[in-house]
């Protein structure tokens, strides 16, 4: 419980610092260059940042709102003037262990960039003090392995072998396409000999690298499968420095080493190509075979390879004998992955648990997110400036009705975003606790609607709205699709207007300038996207295949490989 309290306090303070400094989630780091001039802010420019890391006693109470949370910061704090500077032969890590300076009147976060490292260090230290380090280690290892499995599933592989737990590492084997394999050794810090006085101490591996290579890349006569096997060592630490080296690969087939974080960035950018990692590892292995390479990160290598049209081609001159890759070359890839995926946790519709969401089309396109497949939930999440909206349904459908439902919640998300982008609407009283709104969608007669969508019925000839508001509560809206009134629209925008009108009524939105009807007509008129232009598509045998959602759609906008 103490650890949960401490983690909550530190992360809340970190979030408050970012908010005060105007740093939003996904803000890229500044580009640094040895040739760029050093910028020293003026006193006026520095003042807001000084305020961002300073918390008066009143502000601290307002931010944390709990005496236990405030008290938990003691372990991260040092009294002003009592910091013992001790550089020795290395850096002074005591400002990582205690990044907060305490005075009578305020707390100053003197080292805000290391709050996460400080929290990690204190959690491990606390586990040692309470005699539960093995429990923490096992939980850490389980989470790393689960994420590895998830990423390889994203890349289209299938686990095909019984897991092997060897001393110091875990083996995995995956099937890639029809004729290739991926052998993986997952090496994770065992937290052994952890130095409670040094958050960046040494991870002692002794002969572990030798044993890992003997396991994944043994010295033996190659088999036919060896030529079709990609070998990967995933090295996952907790911030301690480590040296992990190998002999030259012994078996045919590409070989590479990378961290879980690097694998995630690479998979999120290019995981829709099942062979992307194979191609890179082969090119990287070939480069090391013919050239001396100086590099500190596999992701840096991948950035150079990716920028050169997925090769290490550097010109028509004689190939280099020494290849030095600038540290940090992969930063741009991290920024690109963040913009495209923007994976993060949000409070679920029940208000009790957090759910991971992933950008549907990329943050540069729209703030609309889908639920990570591991949660086995469907629905879309919309991040507006001052509120969060869930759009989902409790019932599950099949065939064309399910396709229609997915198109519908996408269109509702799009139009709600467009309504607020226009800055012409505002909430009155429908926002619930935690600034969340939950829009529930139900279909009154799925069977009848399916007949209309499949072209088996013409539907109604009436030009009336087929979506209505059936219930509104604080933070909750229920919309119902009326099958008797539904029809597949032609080229007009009535369907769009029906959706926007239902959102206006259900959420009790106030139209800032003008009449609601005029606003709906203006918003949905060309050249705005037409989201609900549905047309039944049938296969030769007359079996419904899918529905076409035109305009801004998952078929025309680059999307996350998680959607594949």
C-alpha cells in the first residue's frame, strides 16, 4: 500500500509540473545540436518554469488532496541546504534518489526529469526492505514477456513452441508467415545485487551472454530451418548499466539484439509488414559482417536504415570500413510512433479501471482512439479539450450489421469532434464526473436492419431521422437506431444531419452562434466529409460482404498496425 501511495503522489506531481509548464502528452523533446547556439532564457522566460516546479504548502495540499500522499514524498525529499554533493568518479546520483528540495514554505522539484527514475529506485528499495523483491521481479518479468508476445502477435507471428525458462533468460519461438521462424531470448534484469545507494548501478550478468548465445545460436552444423530463422535477443533492464556481448553469429539467418522499447517503436511504425524486422536484421547483420560499426542503440541503426530506403546504402563510392551512428538518431522514430499510435491509459466507461487506447488515424488527423485488442472491448474514445467521450454499445452483432455499427460509432466520433472543432457548441450540464461522457448505441431490430443493409429490403421511403435520443443522464446518453425508419441514403447529407442533431439533443449542447438547425445544415454541407454514405456490397452468391464507409475512413487514412 505504501508503494501505491508513493507512486500516486510522484506521478500526480509530475503531471502537475507538465500541466503548469504547458507540456502535453506527446510533446517531442527539443532538437539538440552541438552546432546550435546555447539558448539562455531571460528572467521573464524562466519565471514560469520556476513556478512549474515549485509547490507552496497550499498548492501541494490542493494538488494531492490527501495527507498520506503528501507524507509519502518525504522519502523523495531533502531539506534545503542538506544535500551532500558527492561526485567521486561519477555523477551525483543523490539528486536522483532525492529529487525534491523541501523548505518551510514550499517543495521544489529540483530534478523533475528524474522523477520516474527516482520512483523506480524507491519501489525496488522498498521491496528489498519488505522482503518481497522476488515478487516484484516475477511481476516485472511476467509483464515484459506478455508485452513481447503482444508485439510479435502484432507482427503477424504465432507462438509454436513450448516456452523454455533457462537460468537468467526466457526462450520464445514464433512462426512467421508460412516458412520462417523467429527464435527469441528474453533477458531481463533479475534485480540481483541491487545497490540501494545507486539507482544506475551495475547489472551483473557474468557469463549470461555466453549462455544466451549458446542457447539461441549454438555452435553446430546448420539445419534447413536455421536458414529460415531470425534470432533476436531482447535485453530489458531497469536503468542499470550492463555489458552484453557475443561472438560472431554461428548459424545462418539474421541475428539482432534490441530492447523491448525499441522493438515496440519499430513494430508500431512498420509492424504491418510481417517481414520488416527480418529484412532489417539481415541488412544489419550484413553491415556488421563487412564493416566495423560503432553504435549505442539498435533503434539508431534502424533510423539510418529506414531513412536510406530500408538499406545501409551510403553512396556509390567504396563501402566504408568504419560506420559510426550518432547516438539519438532514433529519436525521430519515437516521435513519429507517438504521433501515429499515442497509446495511453484512460479511465474506462465504468469509472473504475483504466483501459489502453490507441489512435485510430494518428494524432495529426483526429483525437479519436480505439480500445487495445487485449481488453476485448469495442468502442471509440474521443479526447476533446475539456472532456472525454466514450461511444460504444453493449450488444454484439454480425455481418453487415456489425460493419454498420462500427461505421456508425466512427461517424458519431468524427462529427462530435467536428462540432467542437467549429467552436460553435458548448456543454451545458451533461458532463459527468471526471469530465467523462458515455454515449451508448443500441439497434432496436438488428435483423430488420440487416435486411435493409444487405439489399434484401428497400427500407422506408420516409425522410425522417432513424436515430433518436431515448435517455439522458449526467454524463450518460443513450441513442437508438430505428430500423423501421432506416434507409441507405443516396448522395444527400441527411444521415449526417440526423447524427449531428442527435448529438446536439442528447448531450444538450448549446449552439453559441445562431440557430441549431442552421448550425447542423452549415456543418454538414459540402465540402465536409460524408461519413454515412452506405451502400450494400454483395458477393456473387448474394452473401453480404461489407459496407463502404466513404470520406474519412479506416480504408483511406493510414492507421495503426494494431488495427490489422
